[in-house]
C-alpha cells in the first residue's frame, strides 16, 4: 500500500474545504424548504440529496488521495464510459420530460450528460497541458479537442438537451480561449460556428427549443408557458425583498407557483426566503469558492493543474451564471442547474468531483523537484 | 501513488523547467478571468438588488395576488312577500361551476374533461369563456348554473383533475306560488355587457344576476343586498388551501307588497281556467293600494331561473296572446262603454244634463247623414242618466257627447286619470290616448269630424286606455273624486327587520265639488248590477250590493261579422270585454277591473272574474251577513 505524503496533509486547503462545506450546507437547508410540501412517494428530494452528498464527500477524499496527474491516463476510460453511457441513455434511457436523458440507478436517475461536462474539462486540460504551442494554437491544433467535444455534444443534443450540449461548447470555448488561439483560428471557428448555428436553427432545432429562444427574445409573449415560469421566478425572488420572508415561510414555492422549485429554480426559493441580504451572503460564499478556485490555479505547480483548476471554475461559473440569469429573467428556461444548489444527483456528483480535483491540485501545489511552493 | 507518479515524472524534467515561464503567463491570465467573474457577480448582485429591493414591494404585491384570491359571495336577494307576509319569492342555493382562467394552466384540457360531466359541448363551454374575454383573468367565469347533487359530488371528489374549476354557491330565486304575479315580480338574468358598462363596478361584476323585469328590476337596489368577500389562499393549480378572512354578505331588503296572494290567485286562476287573455286589477279605493294585478297568459317564471333558452324565449315572443306583456299597464284598448262614466261626468260638470234629464232612445241616433245605432236595436225608450248608465244606452251618451264636445270629454277624461301614466311601480306603463281636436290635427293631419265625438262618447273611436287606468277611474268615482297613485309596495324591510320604507297613500289629484255628480254616476253604476234591467244584473251577489259597468270594445267595425254568432267570429276580430266595479255599493272599499281580450261582452266574459274576486274579498262578511245588514 501507499503511504500518504505528510505534505499532502500540510497543504490541505482548509479555506477551500470550508467554502465547499458552507455552500453545501446552505444548499441542503434550502432544498429542504424547496421540497416542502413533499411530493410524496419515496424519499423527499432533500433526503436523497443528503445521502448523495455524504457519498460525494467520501468520493471527494478518495479523489484527493490520488495525484491529479493520473487524470492524463484516467481520462481515456472516463471518456469512453461517458460516451457509452450517453449512447445507453439515448437508446434505452427512461423517458423523463419528453427527453431521453436518464439511466435509472435506483437512488437517482443518472444523467451522463452531467459528468460529460467534467470529462470535457479534464480532456481539454490534459490535451492543452501536453501540447503547448508558442504564440497561440492554430486551427489545426485545436481540431483534435474539437473532435473530442463534438462526439458527446451531438449525443447530448439528440437527447435532446440543448442547454447541456451548449454548455459543452461554452466550456470548450472558455478553455480554448484561455490557452490562447491565433487570430486565424478565431476567424475560422467563428465562421464555422455561425454557419452551424444557422443550419441548426433551420434544420435541427425542435419546435420547443426554438420556442425557448423566441421566448427569450420576447418574454411577455408566451406568458402561459415559458414566460410564466420566468415571471413566477421573478415574483418569488422579488417578493423576498431585502430581508426575505423567512426560512420555510416562502409562499410562492410552497404553493407551486414556482415551477421546478427544487431543481432549476431552487435558488428562487432561497432568494424569496432569505431576501437580498441572504442572497448577497450566499453569492459571496459561492463566488468566493470560485475565486479560491482561480487562486488554486494561480498557485498550481504545473500547466495541467492550472488548466484543471480553471476548467472546474469555468464549469461551475457558467452553469451558475446561466441558472441565475434564468432565475432573474435574463435568459429563457434552459434547464441548467445551479451546481450544488439544485436538486440532482448527477450534477451534485459531477460538481463535487470537480471540486475534489480542485483540492487535489491545491494540495499538490508543491514542486517535487525544487521542493518549494507556489 | 508510486505508480501514478512514475509516468508523468519521466517526462517532467524535460518540460518542467522551460514551462515555468509559460506557466506564469497562463497563471497571470487567471487574474483577467477573475475580473470577468467579478463583473458577472456584480451584474447578478445588481439584478438581485433591483428585483428584491427596488422592485421588492411590487413583487411582494404580485406574490400576494398570486396566492390570495378575493372571491365575492353573492348575498341572498331580498324576499318578496304579499300583504300578509306570505313569501311569493324567496331563495335557495344554486351550485354553479365556474372557471378561474388565471388558475387553470390548461383551459382547453379542462373544458374537454368538463364537457361530458356537465353535459355541455366543448364549444358551448368555450362560448361562456369567450363571453368573459374582456374581464380580468382572476375573475371566475360561470360555466354552468345550478348543477345537481351528483355532478357537484363528482366535481368536488375529482377536483384535482379540473384545474381552475371552482364551485360557487349562488342564491337563486324560488317561487312558492309558481307563476303567481309573474307580471309584477319579473325575473332575474345575468348582467349584460351593456348593463355592466353603466353599472357601478364596485357593486356589479360580470356573471352577476340582476333584475331584468318587473319589481326585480325596479327594486334592484333594495333587493340585491351587498356582496360578501372571501380571501382564500390558493396554490398554483387554483386549489384553495385555507380561508384567511372574509366579510359576510349582507342580504337584500325584503319587499312586502300590497298584493293579496289569495285575490291574485283567484283572479289568475279564473282567467287561466277560462283561457282568457287579459288583465285583472284590484285596488283599494281609499288608498290606491293594489290588491291584485293579473296579466294573462302568464310567463313561466321558473324558465328564467338560470337563463331562459332561446327556443322558449322565441315561443314567448311569437305567442299571439303576448304573455311577455304586462297588460295591466302595457295593454291599451278601446274602453267601450266603461267610458260612459267619463261622458256622464263631463255632461254633468258642463251642465248639459242633470239628474232630471231624460232622453228618448229609439234604438238609433241620426247625426249628419249617418245613423249611429244603439246596441239595443229596439231602443231603450225614455231614459235618465241613471238608467242610461244602468242599461248602457248609447243614444243617451251620443247626445251628451255631442253637447259637451270632444275637448270637453277630454278634459274630464284627463281629470279621471286617462291619457297619462298612473305612476304605479310597473315598467313601461302606457299613457293611453285621449283624443282631442288638436291631437287629431297634429297627428292625423285632419280636421276633427263631429261624428267622431259620438264614437268617443261611448268609448270607441280613438280612445285607448289601460286596465289600471279604468281601475283607478272606478276607484276615483267610488271614493268621490280622489285620484290616487296606485301603489304596489307596502313596506321595505331591512335584514334586521327594520322597516325602511312604509306605504303612504299618494293623492295625484282631487276633483273638488263634484261629489254630487259622482254620487249620480255611482247610482247609475249600481243600477248596472242591482237594476232590473242592469246590463250585469246576472252578476248580483246575494248580500253584497255593489256597482259596476260593463263594456264591449269593438276591435274592428266590419259589417261582415255583424249578425254572426259570437263563436263564428275569428278570435282576433272579436270584441274586448270590460267589466269594472266597486264594492260595497254604499261604502266602497275596493274596485275590481277585468279586461278579457276578445272576450266579446263585458258581462259574460269579464264579469264572472270580478264577481269571484268580490266574493272572496268579502267572504267573511258575507258569511256573517254583516254587509246586507247595513243596507
């Protein structure tokens, strides 16, 4: 067996851990309120989420005990497992909400598109860490990661889950831009992207997906369906006022005015019950965790660590921004959860794995050659 | 751990050193990333600040509106009672199915499911919803009124399947006496868009019941009461969670009428049993209280509860007996011989006749180059005023009329209340018509022919009167010259039992210094009943001397029907039969006026109805014999 390096314990980041635990605790408390009154039948959402959460923390410590460099290798089986799961979900997955997105695992429905996002982060980080080009990457340099991204992208798109598949593009774009592209590559990518976008609008998008985009452009138009949910969310958030209606006292969620109140719109419940002050504190902690993730990236000992840290922060950040924008009425309902806050096992496990990788990079920030810290 | 470190460390030495600079560049870039994240955080916080603090109160109100439904509770409408306090109209609860569009997330689906349950087509239900398209979405739209217990139980039990559907309890009218006095009471209906436009929106809203006809309409303000309010918390599917607060509805005020249900019923039954269309009016001669006012055929008032069907409405409109018309005030007819009292009064007042005047009736009267016949072709011989009234001699009144002139007749007709509304609390009262020379010039653009005066004098010609006018005239003659405004409402009683309005006799005008003339006319009217040759002597009631006058109003002057037997004349060309009377003869209390449309003769068609009313009214005293003792 291996012995745990003493320096690993010394470098364990208490602040990062504290931010994660705080966020998870608040999220669970909120989920308890958001699942009231319980839909009945089986475990209440908050209970399920708590059980998964415990499992996630065990997984967290398992992951940080291995060196993140192992991901260079683990990435390959991981990638193929995800692709296989996506194919499985597409083929035989249980039908939920008119989309084939799930594989029933008993305790929760496993949604392979969630870990696919993390898998994308690891794959890209691994690729860009190993292939370093001076003066920025050319279009041909990024063709392999583009191809690696395209496969899960298409598999998720046909589920159909437009939101998650677009998340893959956003992650790809963020990381690729972060490692710097040549101008020529930008031009080619942009023209290809817009061409694909127009083609998709004309031939690939399902009517309900088009409707979502149209609703976004003209939110008051379709009050009964899409706009209704957003409006109800705004009412819930706004009615919280400065100090909120008090924990468990929110009316909009409990009386079902708020749709998807424990999943996509879980944060609306928090905002209603805790008001602006509660929102403010929670967002400071939540974004504090992201800033700390950037700090992890800045202090990592190598390129792979930095890219992994950046990737994980990107993954959480964009989902949070999209979800919060949706809740606040800036975006249509796209089905992107707020990581850690929204109910959902797949998303929770994925996010916790990402945070574990972050911690992993953090505790191995010492340089084994020079022995110094960054 | 060992395994994991091996593979990367093999390469590590090669690029770890040269990587140091580029790693630094990459890590510096994270500062820029941090700035971007800060930017988004600021945007998000500002937006939350805007939603929660700047617009917080606005959204709080909307959240409140989201969950709080203010529903109105219809008040029980005031009851309508007869003079003895017997309930002619009361209420019972009706369970209505209503849809709150705002609460129904799938109106189409709900209506689809609801159709078979309510026995209505989807199109009908949509029609109801569309009718209310311009009302706010939180207001319920009534889909069906007055569902039965089984439907109610089904909907309540399966309420989760019908999102946004609510059961509302609304008091509706019940009529313990059936169609009795339907012409007076009128009916309710859903408030129309037009009515709603003019209505006080704090009182009325769409779907409310409002008085459409009769007292229900005229006394709407008294009867309607005040709506209650109920604040309930509902969830997004429109299911009520809990009741928070409420204001009890205030019941409407009760109307106690001057009507006597028994008299009304007897008169109505007599008319209906003989399939007589027409009107009966019973008045207290010394107060103007209306004891009965019948118009036949009657409407089926129950048909109007919950809205009358188009088919039934059309049938009512097309009926040649005009059941929708309240003939008491809306029917105008030639008065025929009952007008002779007017001619008599005019003659007496102008001094052209007095109690000693006797005129000879040979059976006809020659005027100009025309012969005016008396109804009795063999003639009445020498008759005075009393006999002329008693035997209804046309020739006598031709001459009186001719001496007084048409404008003279009109003057006294007007004093007796003709040509104007009596002012009774009934809708669309007609004024009738009292012809004058000026009227003819203006309306007909022709000069008055003297011969026409003769027709007017016996109640033919241009004269038009309503049954209530004849009744009021009879009362005025009976009481010696006081013209009352006939009234219908004895009391208005508020829900606590306090009397808010009390009947007071209302004198319209008094005809002074004519008491002697009225006495002479009364003698003549008594002769009609009590005289050996009285035209209505067969109506005599043992122990109750009374006075009256028959009338036969010609509908058409068509020679071809002359000499035909009555039943051979087509219905619509038959004469109208009038009978008006007061009783007792010496100390009048009530007047009874009966009109039978196309009833041929006053004494045979209309008389028995009046006789039945009188017999009932005086039944107790007749039994005790107290009336005949006075004689």
